[in-house]
C-alpha cells in the first residue's frame, strides 16, 4: 500500500531533473501519450521510466501527476522563452551551445567506454599487486562474513543452528555451502559474498541493520536471527582484519580489477583524445596559442 504523504523534496528534484530531458517530438495518432505541448509529446513510457527512479513508497498517483506537471511546465516555459526571442540573445546562445557540447562529449565518452570495456587479466592484477603491495595497506578494517538471508523465520532459525554447529568444524566452508543450498533464498549470492573480504563499513551498504550487527559481533560469532528489509538474516563474522595490515591479493582482487579497468579505459580515452588533437592540428582545425 502506497503512502499518502506528499512527494518529498528529493523526489521533486528527481522529477524536475527528469522532466527537462524526457519526451520530444511525436505523433498523436497512436494516442499513447500522457501529455502534449504543441508538437512535443510525453509518452506513457517516459512517465513509467521517470517513476522508476523515484523512491519506493510514494503515492503512485501523486508522483505521476508531479512528473506530468513538471514536464508540461518545462515545455511551456521553454516555448514562451522562444516566443520572446530569448534564443537570439548572446548569453543564452552561449549557454545552449555549452550544454550541447557537454551532452555530446559525455555521450561520446559513454559510447567509447562501452566499445572498449576490456577487463584486466588475472596476471595483470597479480603484477599490479606485487608492484604496489606496500602502498595497499588497508585504510579501514576488512571483514569476511557469512550472511544467510531467507524469507521465512523458521528457515532462518534452522540455518542458524547449522551455522553454529559448523562454527568450529574443520569442514566449516563445506558445511556453509550445504547450509546455503538448504536455507538461503539466494545460495549463489550468499556463497559469493562469503568468498571475499570487504570493508567493514560496506556492510551498511548491504543493509543498515546488517551493518550495525556486524560492528558489534566478535570474530567467529553467529548472530541471532534478525529481520530487516522484509527478510530474515543470520550474520557471522568469519574474520576481521585491522586497518594498516597489508592485504592478501584474494582480499582485494575485485577492487584491484575495478581500479585497473578504470585506468585502462582512461588511458585509452587519453590516447583517443590525443589522436583527435593530432588530426585536428594536421587539418588546420586546431590552434593553441
């Protein structure tokens, strides 16, 4: 059931930002539009996409009305500005030209990264790690966790019993795999999460309550069953590593993969820009004094 409270300020800002961009020239013959201002149409698909980015819990009818009204207001104001001849003023023309250049440049960079999404190899990650390991000391505590999440409280309780029994077993990892298969709503996700170390503060990104539980649990301890986000959870801190420790490669492999991927793409983008500069200079289109 949606709340009947007014749309909050954040939602209005999201709508406003979206309203400036969506919709455009279209045909009225299909009748599949939510609003029309002159020759510009706001389609039902545009409205649906705008509502998708709004926070959950808003009244759907109120949010829809806000989206449509914001779109109509922006189009009416823009059309009135054109009628008054504002597009012929030098300062307005400069701002429009700057906006167009910024949009085109950002779009080209996005397309370039999509076409050059090369990922670093495991060997490249290993070489980077070995060359920089002294500079990779952890800036905050890292943890390895086991998080069992299920929709049923009874299954969570049974899963907790299995986790406690496996706590001091030499086969704890194998028993954890069996526990996820038997009780977790997403066994693969639970196993993937437990296979790597992550910054302790990142637990809050998974769920605020999980983050709070993680801070107070001792290493090896299994939490009681707790509810958050409509699910039932059991959390165990398998290991906790203090800040300042030089991490093993396995702990930070994914972070290094992301870092190297970004560096690779930025290097290729810099090369592409340099090539464009060279071509422009040869053609006489570029002059820097």
